[in-house]
């Protein structure tokens, strides 16, 4: 390793570029066909898997900023894609679920997202896909360790 920082070779930068490229590519589909932003889709996806979460819990599960989740939830509620109830014990805590319209959107996008993932990984062997998954998990664990107090 060199002591010189070459941005285009710097792993955090390369991961960011990869993530932004993949996200913006699929986001165009979400926006064009469904009028959704990435945060809105992530809220729909997580509530499709884990119904009945609060906005704070959605933020924790997705590692998204609470403000971004709040904006996405507000827009999804306004468009009839989410239902919100308030907890009996704590009226400040709202419980979010996909509405019928939210489920319709979820069930249309999920196959598109999975197809995009398959297309993205096309050309990698099963062994390479498995190694990529293991390496990503190890890097994530290491990043969390480095970021903890």
C-alpha cells in the first residue's frame, strides 16, 4: 500500500461510487413506474417484511436518517400507500403498515428489484457470489467495529 491517497483507488470511495451507481440506476425505475424515491421504496420494502414498525424502527432497520424516513413516511401516507395507527400505551408512537395500495406497489416492485439484482450479478459464478457476500459481511462488521466508541 502506498501512503499517497489516490481517490479512484480508495476503497470507501469505490464502494460509494458502486452504491450510488446501483441505487440511481434502479431508482429511475422506481420513480418512472411508481413515483417513488429510494427512501420511500426502502420504507415499503421493510414494512413488507416487518409490518407494524414505528418510523424510528424503520430507520434503525434500514440505517437511514430519521429525517429521510419521516419525509418518506409522510409522502407515503399522503399517497395512500401506508396506514398509520397509534399505540394504545403510547399515543406518540405510531405503528406503520402497508395499505392495500402499498402492498400493490410492493408486489410489483419486488420482482423488478430481484431481477435487477440477478442482472447485476450476471457473469459472476456461484462461488464468486458467495465470496462477495462473505466479504461484504466482513467489511460491514469491520466498519461497525471501527465506528463504535
